[in-house]
């Protein structure tokens, strides 16, 4: 699955956009997630927020490698649940899945100040919790413990000086 999303990052002060410079910061973003079911179709898209920290290492004025550690909520809305032993009982509910993700991105910085960039790279996510919202059930056993994806990111950096 490829997820395209926009992140708004908060980096540290300075002009850490030269070869060999490393930039540290925090990010706040979002994603649109859905859950596909084998026999019941797909849930509605659900917008979720994620937050984390990053280190961005520049190997030229326009290229960098960024590693992140992110708390990422995923899930889906209005999922049809059919119980194997009770086929006449149907439940429409939401799933909330909490992950810790570790993305690694190659970024191309552009624009006059190079605050905008496009990034591409893989990530691995580790399922921390999974909950069904209607009955409050723990559903961790119904999902894979790791999640692999490829991200395409359009991002802008907002810099705030650190006193």
C-alpha cells in the first residue's frame, strides 16, 4: 500500500541545509487509513493524527536522508463485522490501531529557501494496540504485528528558534 500524506514539521533553528549538517526536530501530521476485508469490502477512510521526532542528515544542499520515530494511529470507520458462529448478528463499528513506526526517507528539497521537499522511502510499523470501538474489544490478535509500507511525502518545514 502506498500512502501519500502531508506533514508539517517543526525543526530546530539555523540553516542546516548544507552537506554534512544534521537537523533534529519534531513532526505532526496525518494519514487517511482504511481497512480492507476479504468478504465484506472496505471500510470508510478515517483521518488520523501522528506525531514524532526525526533526524535529517544532508548529503548535499538539496538531498537528505531522514529517519523518524512516530506514534501513528490507523484504522477504519463503519466496518461490517460478521461473527462466524452468529451469521445473523452483524455489527457496524470502528477500529483504532496504534503503531510505532520507523520511516527512512530520501528527500529532495526545493524552492528558494528549500523549506519544501518531496520524500520517498519505506517504513516498518509495530502494532502497539488494536481496539474495536462499539463493544470495546481488544482485537490485536486479528491483525499482523508488523506493518510495511512505502511512503511518498510532500512536506514543508516550519522553523522555530530554540532559545
